[in-house]
């Protein structure tokens, strides 16, 4: 099974009372289905998974699987702080039709998340999981940065089939690709470094920007794959400010505001996250217009 391609880590829609707005998610999926993306990541960092209880997580996975086009892969973010809890949620996600699990590093006891702990955690999950497992490295949020050595060791497990790396460390990404089997999927976790990652041998991207500009992200992927490097590099440079705006720049609230600007449902973020101010909305719109997204 190959997971090459572009995947938006889809936001979780809430209504004004803070409840899940699953009808809005279904409508968004209907629009994204018409693009060239390879599938979806439900319950990623942009899905506010840390604010959801287990029942809500399962509702999200079920909704995405039901409304995703049949040819689209569905990744489920099933990472929890504990190994046993992660195994349980991963099995439930598999029952609901998820094609693979994306599992973030545990982080509350970050000082103890050494190579031995991470290896035990991921190998235990992979042994128990009925679906393929992807590692998820997001040090900006977790404070835990999985080393290349740990990734290479875990890549030898037959049910650990890839990594989504959002660290932005392209040197480490290249070092991992150098050492793992070509069947191991290395996926860039941001549109800010998608092109250089693809040049090094990454097979795709899980990109917040793909929620707002899926066709542009797919175009960059296809240009790089076709060896049209000048065009790919130019498009990569053009997308960097927009990607920055809908990720670190304005955060989840910015991504949801951008969705509204392109005609999809964004809605509010869950507290304690706050909406953008009026000046920020104007700035975000200008950035997206300059990038040719609006």
C-alpha cells in the first residue's frame, strides 16, 4: 500500500455553542473530494484533537470515512499520552474504516521520552494495531523531537510504514530517507518545506495549506515529481507566506478564517483559542490574495 500524495489535516468544525458541526464537515469534504488530494488526516494538530473527548474523536473519524470519496485514504490521529490508551483508540479507528493511524509522540513526561520509551511505545502500538502506523514528529507543540536514529530503528517494524515530520529540519529528513527502506513513507508536515523534502525523497505532504489551497499544493507536488524544478521552486516560494499565515502565524483560528474566505466552513476554534481580530483578518486576506489563493 502506497500513501504518496497530498493530505490536508482537516480542522474540526464547531458550531457557535462549541459542539461538533458534523454536517459542516461533510459539506467541506464534498468540496475537497473534487480536488486532487490523496486523502485526509482527521484529528491532527489542526483538528484540535487535544480538545476532543474520545466519543467526539470517534464521531469525527466515522464522519470523515463516510463522506470521503472512496479512493481517498483516511488517516486518523490516535496518539494519546499512554500506550494502552493509544492502542485502544487505534483499534476503534480501524473499526470505523481508517486506513492508517498517525501517532504523535507522548509529551507530558517529555524528559523521560528518550529513545527507549519512544521505541517501546511505537513498537507496542504497531504490534497491536490492525492498520499501518505512521510516526508523527511535532516538536514545536510537544517539545519532543524524535531523533533520526529512533525513526530509522522504528522503520524496521513491518507495521510502521512512515513518518509525518513537522519539525522543518530538512537535514534530518534527508538523513532519515538516506537510511530507511524505500518502502518507508517520509511525509513533510508543512507546505513551507514541501519542495525541498520532495527533492530529498519524501513522498508527499500533510499540509494545513491544503485545506485552503488543495489544488496549488497538489500542483507543487506534481511539478516536483515531474522534475520541473524551476516551476516547483517558484510556486514553493509563492506559497510560503500563505502557509505561515494559516499555521504558526495565525494558528487554528487563522486556518478557520481562511476556510471561510475560500467558501468553506471554518467556524470558531474551541477555547481557550480565540478568534482573529479585525486587523488580523484583513492581513490574512491580503496574504492569501498575494499568493493567488483568493
